[in-house]
C-alpha cells in the first residue's frame, strides 16, 4: 500500500491539509444553507473566517493530540 511507505511527518501534513479542506467545505456549506443559494456572496468574510479559524484550530488540534499517530 502506498501510505505504508510515506514517512509519518508527511502523513500528518496530509491530514492537516485534508482537515483544512473539509473545514473550508463545511464553512461554505453553512454559508450556502444560511443564504439559501449554492453560491453565496461572501464579501471576503469567508476567506477571513477560514484564515483566522485555521490559524487557531490547527494548534488546538495538535495540543489536544488529534494529530498523534
């Protein structure tokens, strides 16, 4: 299997990127449901929220041990 040959540090990095992507999708879906459209007008709110929460969320997840192998 391909994942068996990847070093642990790269696996953690992949996991962080996947978490960020899934979180971005969840934020978009929340805005879309709230505004009742498939393409909500974010007015730069989405990117600011995603950036701020990602900066806070990743260290918190690391501190809680969610990225431990």
